[in-house]
């Protein structure tokens, strides 16, 4: 075996030149060939680098799409991306809430000609006591900070109910320091009226079926609500996810079909609003029955009908429920449940006596 040091070295023989012109032409051809080969090699090297970079980018993109654990984004970049999405959602939510409010609902004179529906940005800013430029930036999804006090003022100006208020603070990524998040659309006497209806169950809901207020008999029938988070104080959510509510409702299949139809019909005016879409997504994940009914695209309007409840303490209750509209445009209504027969009336009275014996 011949080692590398023992291999013969070949040397190129320099051609002899007999004519100066011929030699020049030959040397120029050689120089041109060498330059051409060098340029070609440079192009190939550059192409190799480009191909390698493209393959690297393609691999990185594939890793991101497939959620490969080895290609996780940095925590800072991920958080910045989440915040950007939140700001865009917040911007869309604020615009949708502003556009649904008529000037006269917040004490402003009605304007005969408006280029945009609802309130203007400057009107919201003035009513909330914030700068017009600052509020405009908030609706544009800019990277600005909002304090709980400012968000509280905006929520009250836009007449947000508890569910919408909670959604606002979540999108702003700001804790809500308010201990009592009452719905601004309800008059102060609403709870007094509900309490005066005892022993008959009654509640106040919006078009999204969020339960905004209730009396003690309704709490005994469909609750308890006090310890539930605001996003679960929803009749549709309770009927689909609470075993207690499902077991107590004897005509559950028919009732839930009607409720889903009513929700879809009401959502036609709020189809692009995050809070409505969010509830649909949550219900679809939590309840196969809802997902199936939602795909049917059936619609229904609220009616005054009779429901049958089987209470674990007093037995069968046949109740006529009646909707009393508090704000037709916002869909806020009071629903009262009155006995359909004497037996149900006596059982509601018994339920009231049971409640009075329980410790406060």
C-alpha cells in the first residue's frame, strides 16, 4: 500500500508557444475558462447555501405546524404573540359593543344622521372619562395598558353585563378588582321585584341565556348560583352540563332543542361577537347533544309554555313560564314561573317553607 507521501505528484506540462499572437489567444482562453469555472463554483456554493437555508426554514416551519417539542418558540415570543391576539380580539369586542348602543340609551340626544351605527368613539371616551386618542388606540388593538379603573368605566359606559364584563377583563389581561359586578342594564329595583314574586321562581336573563339575577325559589330549582363562576351562570350551560338540572327537567329533550333554536335565532344579531362564539365553542366541546343540535340550524322564538320539574324534596312541579321583556333590543327579560295547577302551588309553598327553615 502506498502512503500519501509516496504518491507521485503529477505536474502539468506548460505548452510551448511558437507565436506571440497564438500564445496570447491560448492564454486568454485559459484565463476565460478558469474564470468561468470559478464563477460556476461560486454559484454552486451559493446555491448550496440557499438550499441549505431553505431546507432549514422548511424544517422549522414543519416543526411549528406539527408542534414538535424540539422547535418550541421562546417564552417571550409566545407571550408577545398571545398578547397581540388578545389586543385584536379586544378591539373587535369593543367595536361590537359600542355599535349596538343607541345614543338615547346613555342619555345622549338621538342623532338623525350617523355614518356608523351606535355610539362614536369620542362619545364613549367622554362618557367613560378617558382620552379620545387613548380609547381609539384601544379599539385599534395597539399595545397600551389599561388599568382596572379605566376598564370599569368603559364597561359601565358600554352597558356590559357580568359575562361581557368578565370577557373584557380577560381580553385585556387585567384582573377585575370590583367585588360586585352587577349588570349595568338592570334597574336597582330588579332584585326587589324578583324577591316579591316568592314563592314563585323567577330570574332575569339576557338573549345569550346568561342569568343576571334570580330569587330564592329559582335558586332552589335550578341552582345554586352564588358559588358558580359568571361564565357558568347560564341556563343553556346548566341544562347541558349539570346532571341535577337535566334530571329535574322531565321534558329535557324538547326543552333543550327549543333553547338551542332560540339561541341560534338570537345570535343572528351577534354572529361576529366573541362572547357568543365563545359560548358556542364551549358548549360544543362540553356537550355532544349541543353539537348535534347546533348543526341542524333550527331556529325558534321565545314562547310562554309549561315546564315540568321533578324536585327532589317536593316532587313534581308543573309551571307556566312567562317572559317579561326589560330591554327588547338587548334581549334582557324577566322569566317568571307560576303554578299550572293547585298541586304545584302547594308544593311551591312547601318549598318556600323548607327554604325558610334553612340557615341563612
